[in-house]
C-alpha cells in the first residue's frame, strides 16, 4: 500500500528499539524523512545503523522526554534538520513503578507519570506550533491496553496511559479543523525490551526459563489474549503507519487496540 507520505517529516520518540524502531522503519519504507530520538546515544546509533538502507532520510538526536531542556534541544536540532514536522509519534515510555498500591512510593508515582504522561505532553507541546502550520498533520500516541483495563500491580503505568487517551481525545477535538488528526494505538504484551525485562524478572522470581515465564504469564495473567502469544513490534508499527497517512484521513480521536482481541473481566 502506498500511504502517500513520501517526503513527509516525522519525529518518532522511543525509536531506539521495539515499537519505536519498527515505526521508524515503516515510515522510512514509505518514503518519509524521520527524526529518531531515544535517551541513550549508543542504543540510538545502533538503531540508526540497523536502518542503514534509509540513512539519507534519517536524523537522530538523543533526548530525555522527562527533561524540558532536553526536549527543547531536540526541537532546535530537529528544526535545523527538517523544519516543521508533519508527523509526531509518541512511543517513548517506561514500565515504571510496580507492586501493590500501598507499596509504591511517591517517587515511583512521580517518575512513571513524568515519563509516560508528561513526557508526551512535553514533546507534543513543543512541536505543536510547527505541526499546526502545515495544514496537514498527524499525531499518534502509543498508549496501552492497561489504559482501559488496569492491572493492580502496575497502577502508575495504567494511570499514565489512561491519561494519554484523554489527552489525545482532547487534542483531536481541538485541532481537527486545522487538518491535524490525533489518534492512539494501544498494544498488549508486545515483544519489546520493556516486556523482556518484565519476563526476565518473572523468570528469576519463579526459577524458570525466559520462555516459560512468558508462557506462564499468558496463562495466568493474560488468558484473554486470544492468540496466545506476545505481539511483534512490527504488528503495532503497521497500524501506527496507517494512522500517520492519507489512508487515515477520516480517522480522528480514535483508539486502536492491537491486542489479540484482549478483553479482561474487571
């Protein structure tokens, strides 16, 4: 499918790995110019190297979305590279503080909310003027199934992702008349470094292998994921790419769940 985004200018946060990296790959394959960002320079360089076939259309700048000054520096660098953006994809996030509610510290709450909710707020607020100038734009927020079916051992993450859904819906109403469309994508248990870390911890706690940790997690914690497996980053990225394109010209304020038909009873 030709998504008609050739030469469109995009920023992808969290582009060093997982869903962010695959989103950058999909947009580049469709002819877009992509600014990739992530917090660790070495990881970001490795991601750019992996996409070497598109190197003429890649710009990369490390940035911490939880830091105002770092986001401002990203905006200045990105503007120098490509000018105003057409597309913004907010992928970056952390699993953050977990455990029973009464055991989670204020620091844990603050850090999770600051990265997973206020990070996308910072990035969007900073790049919004340029996105509004073009008369055509797309913003996609990567939320989570946790936003609508929270799990009691990861409430800071769930609350941040629920806030993201509300943020995106509000933005979609505010800027649609200017040609700027805003949507969210909500994955469930995708094979990313974040869930790898979760499964490594589970394997250590249970004294099992990594693969058995995944299998037991699916059986015990996510039995309603009908396909019975982790999703692949590219399966999410393809949905994101469509929402960034002319193919989604009548889609605004929507939340697309990429979750194997996941419906929890809560």
